[in-house]
C-alpha cells in the first residue's frame, strides 16, 4: 500500500467515524426520549435504560451501515475535490479510477466487517435487547384474547384467564376452568398470583373439583403446585426475528425449509445479506455523481450529499418493494436481493469509466 492509498484510507475511515458518531448519537437521542417513559412506567432506573440502549448500538450500526458508507465515501471525495487534491493527482498522471480505488476497497472492507458483526455480535445483542423489551418493558404478542388488560386463552382441556404483572413474569387474578364433553365443569382454579417454573405455583386461591357422584369438592389454599396442560410459552407468540440469528443459522434454516417448499428462510437470508452490501453499489453510483456536480456547477458536498441521500432513499424503497414482492412469490429471492445492487453498480461503473475517459 503506497502513500496515496494510506492517505485516502485514513480520510475515509476518519470521515466514517464522524458520520457514524453523528448518526448513532442522533438515533440514540431520539430513541431514548421516545422510549424512556416506558422504562420509568415499569419501575426501571435510568441506568438500566442506558444499558439497554447501549446494547442496541450493534443493531443501529447494522441499520445505518449502508448510508454511513455512502456518506463517508462522498465526503472523502468531496474534500479531495474541494482542496484541489484530486485535480493535482490528475495533473500528475493519476487516473480517476486509481484515486477512487482505495475508497471502494475501504467500503468493501467495512462491509465485510459488518458481515462478521452480523454473524457473531448482532445475534447476541439483539436477543438480549428483545428479551428486555418483550419481557420487562413491553407486553409480548398474545395468542389468546386481550380484553381490558385481561388475557383469555383456550387450552386443550380448559380456559385460562389472568392479568400480567408489571414485570410480565407473574400472573395475577389467575383463573383456570376445565370442562368435559358434556360442558360440565370438572375443575376450577383461582388464585391471587401464579408463577410458572416447570409447573404452576399458585398463591392464595381456591380449587373446585368434580366428584364421581356429580358433587363438587371445594378447598382453599395458601400455596399450591399444579400440573396443567399449558404454560406461558403457549399464551404468547414466540419472538423470532432474523436479526436474532447468525447468517449461518439463517442459511441452514433456509435450506431445511426449501426442502419442504417454504421460501421464508431463503428470503430472510438474502434480504439480510443484501442489505449489508447495499452501501457499496450506492457509493459506486454516488462517486461519478459527486464528480459530475463538481465539474458542472463547481459544487461539492453542499449538493452531492443531499442528492445522494435522496437517491439512496429511492433505491432503498425499490429494494424494500422487491423484498415484499419476493414474499408474495412474485419475484425470486435472489432477484429481489441483488437486482437493484447490480443495476446501481453497473450504472455507476459505466458513468465513472466515461468520466475517466474524459466524457
């Protein structure tokens, strides 16, 4: 690596740090003030909330990495143009392709780093933040019915009814009623509080059971352990997000589902991978756009940054639409994931070659 490569690499990564720092700070600040009330309502401290948001940084970085690569590359090239460094390099016989090569290489290295993070770090932090959010802060999705804060769930033999505690780990006003085929009540349980640890632990309740002669036996209890057919895992919809799993896990899951004719796994895998790589083709297109703006109007970052961000938003919208079409089986997962990348990269590369040849 010669002096020019080291210089441009240094400029790119320094600009990347500034861009990421600014975007991460803005994202965290907005998210913190939007969600902090939820933490205080659940009795959690500010320190607990801050730890939660710190653990979200890998997820935020994953979401911002394409636009961060785009902005870091544009700023690097814009500064070279603004300081007349690119002009001096051209006058010294160094082509445009040679100047932008370190920028493209740096963006690829950063993208590969993001892939590695998505494989090993992102699943760990996402699982932790989801667990906190869906078990402590926010009520998880319910398989049954929620009416006025009371949950109703129909099991194999009976009906459950209860309210969630503030920490979502215990169930208050717990009621269970079982019926036979003739709609006769066979078992009725009620308790002030219920917790589940491989079996139900009930406190301060009443049990009513049907006797063979048709009469009922009623007994009260302070504490009682009972075995029922269902547990909390049946009441709430499981939380599964592709970001909670590594890329290799998603790939193996996709192959297993493909054998059964299910395409959800392969769509999730290609969508996640292609999103990570979206920043590179966007940068390949933004580079000739920045040079064209500088040559035509003498403007650099003041025009190229907002215009490139608008183009990125448009292409991201097209990419998202293709993912929806892929889920609807209108287009294949591979085409939905990589067609927009190929189109952007080809347009940008062709435009760059034309500028490099003096066109």
